[in-house]
C-alpha cells in the first residue's frame, strides 16, 4: 500500500543510498590514485656490481575490496527499494493508472510537476499535483 509517509521515506532512503554510493566511489578513486609508490636501490648479483634502482607500486587491495563490497551493498539496497515501489505501483495502477504514472514520474524518474503535467496531458502543473494531493488526503 502506498502512503505519503511511504513515499517520503522512499525518497529519503534513495537520496541516502545515492549519497553513500557517490561517497564510496570517491574513496575508491582516491585509493586508486594514491597507490603506494616507493623506490629501492640494489645492485646486480654478478660482477661488475652495477647499482640499479627499482620502483615499487602498490595499492591497498584489502581496503579497495572492502569499499567495493560496501558500495555493492548500497546499490543492492537501492535496487530492492525501487523494485518494492514498482510492485506497489502495479497494485496502484489497477486502482488508478494515472495516479500510478504520476507517482512513477515523480519518485522514480524524479521529474518536476511541470514535466509530469506535459507527459500526462494536463493543462497545467496544478493538475497532477491536485490529483496526487487528493489521493493522499483520503
């Protein structure tokens, strides 16, 4: 059952998941850029012992793997929430398909009221907003 509280919670949770996914992606990019670089001096093991310099590169794979798992966790939570809303919208479309379309465009596609009005054939942006408010004021 779709309620206004459910939609507000959905919107808040999606924003939080998006924020976490972007934050973790930034951290992964920083880890990849800040790969450990060091140099070591040595010499060949045979005569003439010529000095050589070696550069060692490395990344913190353990941390990167941990960040990628966490990112995948939030992506899965977001997908689950979106699937749940789609399921509820299918139920709502049996009752009122125009309202289901309005909710889909507003919360999944994150369109403005003006764009929703144009897509649904309303004269002004007040049309879909009134239909939305009427349904949720019951």
